[in-house]
């Protein structure tokens, strides 16, 4: 009986480790698919009233759906798209 229990424990641990590795790889791919700040001419200041926290791509507290890295709320880039409404 003890052999079955230890096999189950080993299998369970292995499956959990594989699942964790898969999730980590997926998160890394999602970040890799974002555009580099340099390519969208990102800057830490608004431009003509356009700023990141007024953009449809803005993600609280300091991110963007399409641009990689830390984004400040008052920043701006050429991918700016005003929020609806």
C-alpha cells in the first residue's frame, strides 16, 4: 500500500511542477508579444492632452495591453487610442 501512495505523491508533484512551468512560459510569451517602448516612441510626459491613463490600452496601475514594460499614467506613445465614452 505504501508503494502506491508514494507513486501517487510523485506523480502529483510532477504534474504540479509541469503545470507551473506551463503557466510561467505562457506569461513570458505574453510579455514577449508586447511592443518595445522605443518602437512606439514612448515618453513619460503627455502630448497635447493625450496620456496613457486616458488610453484604451491602459492597465492599472502601471501597464499597457500592447506596450512592454512599466508605463506611467502621464506617459504617451504613438499607439495612443482614446477610451470610449
